[in-house]
C-alpha cells in the first residue's frame, strides 16, 4: 500500500482553495444569505405585513391558526 504524507500532496499547508484551483478571489460568488437585522425587520416585520392586503391576510391566517408569534421578527 502506498502512503503519502500530507506535506507531499500539499507542499504549503496554508494554501487556500482558490489558490489550489487557480481561481481569483474576486471571481468567486458570495453565498446568498448575508444577514442583516434591519433588512429582515423591514421585509418580514409586523409593520410591513400590516401595510399590504396580502400581509394582513398572512397575519389573519396566523391568528386563526393560533400562532404564538405573528411574524418571525
């Protein structure tokens, strides 16, 4: 059985994935979810739900089901 040391495969232990695969850092796409409390409040908060007809329908349905929290935020 052939055994290789990790240092033989990766000579520099601090090599990043991008360096290993020859991809420049600025070309890599970011992950989709970039959390922000303010954006979450504005999109999913009670006031934004109450501001539209469909949002009020969501609140009405959640009240009807008996949810403890009407909005996730």
